[in-house]
């Protein structure tokens, strides 16, 4: 399956709310950067181009309204969804006058409503979404002629750390075969995970340390 990943900037100073939104959005094919104040948001928007900006108004250093009014050139035409309290209706109307405000949601944010607003704003067909939970992750011990013993990584490792995956691999492999080499076969869904290459590199580093072998002793077979 070929899919597009959408870059989203989330400016939200409440860490609990931000973690909830990030976890939900990155379940799908949204790549979320998070900042906790308006000044950090402005800096990000100067450096990176985004498909969508999710913006709280009440933030330290610079409000959401000020950030919209001083939107860096790189993202000046990108849609903004305001995440706002119910008593900030006038602020929402003011932000709407900029022409950049695509929608708003009242806090506490309903996640299904947020997803609907994002799909409408970016004009994404729901069929274009990749739900990583639809590709459950598992590890299977396999053998290949000419390669020996290895593991097949099935599905998307959504929500899993490199350390957790290495633990699962070691449980499946038990002991390394002789000679002390093995292979990892990677299915396409593995790459639905954010920064999958970095995750894979971290896994290899931890496996090298665990089994006291070299990186050359681990063969990566990527089936993409």
C-alpha cells in the first residue's frame, strides 16, 4: 500500500492534551511535531513546511492569535484549525478574518470530530487514511535457504519502542544459531510507523549489544 504522510504542527502548552492528540493522530498517517509555546511555534513554522497547523490560543510567550497574525512566509497559506475554550468565540472570529483559519474545535477536543475536521480541511478521502492499528505487529521465526534462521516482522510497530521490539525478537529467537548470524525480514507495514528507519537502526544497535555480534551479522531484508 502506498500512502502519503501529512505533516502537522501542534502548538499546545498542555502536555496531557498534547500527548492525547499526538497519540491519536499518529495512529493514522499524520506526522506530528509538537511545541509548547507560540514562540517555539513561530520558529518551527519558519523552518518547516506543514500541511496543517493545530493551534491553541492561550500559550506562553506568544498567543495563537499573534502567531496567526505573524505567520511565517513558508506556511502563510497553510490551513489552521483553532483549538479553543468556549469563552474565546470572539478570538476565533478574529482569527477567521485572516483567511487562514479553516475550522475550530472547542475544548475538550473530541477526537473523532478532530479527525473529521482534518479530513475536510485537507480534502482527504477516508480511504486514504492508514490506520496503523489495522496492521497488528507480530514477530515470526522463519528460515530461508541461503540465509539460515531469522525473524519476520509483520505489521506496524505502532506504539512500540526499539527496546520492546528487541525483547520480543529475543523471546522468539531464543538463542542465536551457529554461526551467530541471523536476518530480519521487514514487511511494508513496518514503514507506516513514524521514523521507521530510525527505529530499525536503533533495534539493530540494541541487538548487536545484546548478542555481542557485529552489525554485519544482522542481515536486513526489506520487502518494500
